[in-house]
């Protein structure tokens, strides 16, 4: 970090910093918590972030910052006052072994933070104790601007972009750093201003104000604040009261030893896979061990997100791993239970395992599609939403409603207990009933909201729903020929009719008939009609989950009716590969990068093309002993290879902004 004596000096120092690096500016009179500076200077998810007297800028906003500093230098020359400007010096990254207790507050302005775009690396030097006055911009004082981004940190739940909060809002001395933040806002660069709560960020005007700010710093236990804010403000009952009270301390332990959230996420996956292997033994000790390990995996699953918030180690790859591994863990455990049931007493529960995976995946698609359709809708109000808000004001109803939807914490706890004390068949029965009730509750509520609200969907929402639909070449041909006139309910009605026709026809005709093939062709035609016009209707968010239910349901019915050895496990693998593709699409959209390449979607056939292919394979190969199983296995392998190759290539090299799920929505 270096200290600049005036605005022109800041301009010169910024020009010396490579354009691909992140920079931070801190007023030399800053007084506040180290956590405050972490929030402003080390969060990689925002192009710019600021609190009172401190500002950080990612590479994509460097040009706007340079213009703001140049304008400030010109103003200083005109007014003849160049005093009070900040300073600059090089920085080094904090090693993982350094304790958060030894972190210190920064002094100079600006601090350069080397690292790739979107990834902050913390500088460190000698500085006064946390909260102390920085000393008026002494050019010889090297100090920390990011102070231990890898060892500690905090996420503030609010994303207010209006002004710094907490003590930072109190009047103080004029700060040119705050002027630069305001200039970035004026240029259209979104400046993230975290909600500080009881944390302090101030630029005192005199010694008395400095003493008061220091007293406010000393009065707050910032470690307690850091631990508390490492936990989501909105989460399930089981997670909130049975996991988070101690998992946050595990997150701190990991941070102090230099572990990353991705490492903890990987440990959670490995633990769940071991749990699935224990369940596959089919013994009572194996089932008990599986239940215990599944809970341990969930503890680690909570810890990785808390570690990310605690240390502000957010990344696009980390968010994808966290979300994708959750599904891999749960579905691998289902497969382990099915194998264990067969080994224990010859009980074939593969159809139940496959049904649980289909139901859970369709539930998630309902969540994703509804949120994408409505998150930026204008006029987004309804009596149902108002009633929900009133119920949230009654404390106990909040927890009841969160438990009814059977989020991941409650679901995994239920599965673990049932695995340890009952049989896999009972476990799947209870899981299917619970998930079905939860799906009915959430879907009915969302349908009511959609029918009663007067909201205008955006082009972005319609495009996201079209990408979630996963339409292939067959439906595209129909969509090009179909009339494109606007209709409020044509899309969900066409999708529902197509799904009902192919599911009912397949169930009625059974394995080996050509009737399901005809129904699948009809389904492809109706799917094309559903996506012919932009999906902006009130219930158009139902189109993607209806497509998922049709495709997955057909595979499940044909495999269950075939009575061919190995068909159900092969169908489990096929649906797992297709579901991975659909989840990958969701997380790309959430990351702001759009769906997978359209060439890939066309190459794997789209949902309607795969449905036709599976029904045709069942009709053509029904007379061969293992023909259908081989066909499903080959299709699963080809799809998995294609989607995994593209997905891994994208996420490892993605330039998408760092994201992390803070919604607390059930998973």
C-alpha cells in the first residue's frame, strides 16, 4: 500500500497498477472495525463496494474510477486545495497460517490488491490496532487494506446500494473517497454498500469524534458479529437450530487453517458417498453408519457456505460445486439404499428410488422456473403474497411453513433417521409422501399467486424460461410453423396436455407397444406449440417442470414395466445424467451466463427428442433380453459424457461473476 499526497498522486499511482488488478482506497483518517473493511474491500461479487471512507473497485470498474479520480484532480487544481488526499503502497497476500486475531486496520489510500478479475487477494503490512486512527496519511506507514480475506470475513445480509449503514452514517469529516464512490454511482457503476449493523465505519472530523468512534469500536464484539453473520438469515428449522449453532465454529476453524469452501464442499461430497456405500452393504450397522455419515455430510454442507461468508471467499466455481454436489450426494444415497435393500433381503426398491429422484428434481424445477419468471416482474403484487407476508409476522408460522416444504435439512435428517432404524422401502415411502405433499403445497401457493397478481413479465424472464424448457430440434420445427399470437394460458395448457398424453399412453400401453411412440410424437408437437410464443403468461413458468415430469416419467414407467434385468438402475443413471444437464442450465442462468450452448442442447435431442428415442427403443428392443437395458445405459453414458465435458470446461474457465446463494430457499 502506498500513500498519495493529493488527487493527482492518486491518479499517478492508479496508472501504475495493471488494469487487470483490483484496487482499494481507504481514507487515512478511517476509524472502524476490520470486518467493515473486509465487507468493503474483499468481496469479489461486486464491481465496486464502499463504506464510509473506504472503496474497492474490480477491474471492470477501473476505467470509471480513473475518470472519477481525474475529475477530482481537476477540481482540486481549480479550487487550489489538494490536501487530505490518500496514499498508495504495494501489498502481499496473507498466509493461511496467520491468525485473524492478528489482523490490523488499514491506513493509506489506495491499496492495490493483486489477483485475477473477480478474486480479491489480501495485502498486509504494519498498522495501528483495529479501530485506531490511521494517522493522517503518513507516507511511511504501510498497512492492511484487505486484512485476511482468506482467514476471516463477514457477509452482511442486506445488499443496500444507497449509503453505508451503522455508525458509518453518522456525520464526520469530508472524505474524497466517498466522493469517488458517489461519482461511480453517477456513472452507472453499481456500488455495493453493505449493511453494517453494529459495526463501525467513520471518518472523524476532530479528536472528540475520533474518540467516540473508537469507543463505539471497542464496545462491539466483532468476532461474535462475524460468526453470527456467517449463517444465513433465512434457513430451515433443522439447519437453524440443530446445525448452525456449532457449524459456524467449524467454519472458523477451517478459516484459521487456510481451508477453502471448495475443499469443505468436496469433503462433504466424499462423506456422502461413503454414507451411500455404507447403505449399500445392506446390514444394520451399515444403515446406522450411513445415517450418521449423511448428517455429517450435511454439517459440512452447511459449513462450506458459512466459511464462504466468514472469509468472503465467493466464486462462481464454488457456487456451482455447492449446488451440484448437493444433488449428487442425495441421488447417490438413493442408489445406495436401493443396492442395500437388494442385498439385505432381495427387496427391489429401484422404482421407488427413481421416483424419489424424479419428484425431487421436478420440485426444484418448479422453484427455479417460478423465481426466474417473477424475480424482476413489474407490478409484482397479489393478495396471496400479502397473506403470506402477514403470516410471516406471526413467529411460529414462519417455522411451520419452512418445515412443510421439507427443505434439505429436514429431508436429510428424516432420511438419516429412517435409514438407521427402518428399511429402505419404508424410507422411500415416507420420502415420497413427504415430498409429494410439499410439492403440492408450494406449487398450489405459487399458482394462486400467479393467477391473482397483476405483473408484467420481462423479456429476460421469458428468455430464461425458454432456456429452462430445454427444447430440441423436433419441437423447434413445430414452433417455427405454429402461430405465434400471444395467449395467456396456451403454453402451460399445451405442455400439460402433451405431458398427460405421453404419460397416460405409456402407462396404459405398457412396455413393447408402439402406442407410447405415437404419444411421444404428439408430445413433441404440443411442446413446440407451447414454446412458439415468448413465455410471458401468468402460468408459463409451469412449462419447464411439466416437460421434466413428462420426460422423466416416461423413462420411469417404461423401465418399471419392462421387467428387464437392470433396466431400472440403467434408467436411474439416464435420468441422473439428464437431471445434471438441467441443473447445470439453472446454475448458469443464475450466474448470469445463460444456458449451455444451443448446439449441445440440439445434439442431445432436447427433452422431446429424448422422449421419442426412449419410447422407440422400448418398442424396438422389447423382444431382446437385455436390449432395452443396454440402450438406456448407452444413452446415459453418451449424455453424461457430452454434458459433463461441456459443463466442466465452462465452469473451470468461466468469467462469470462470483455468486453465492443467500436466499435460504429450500433445496
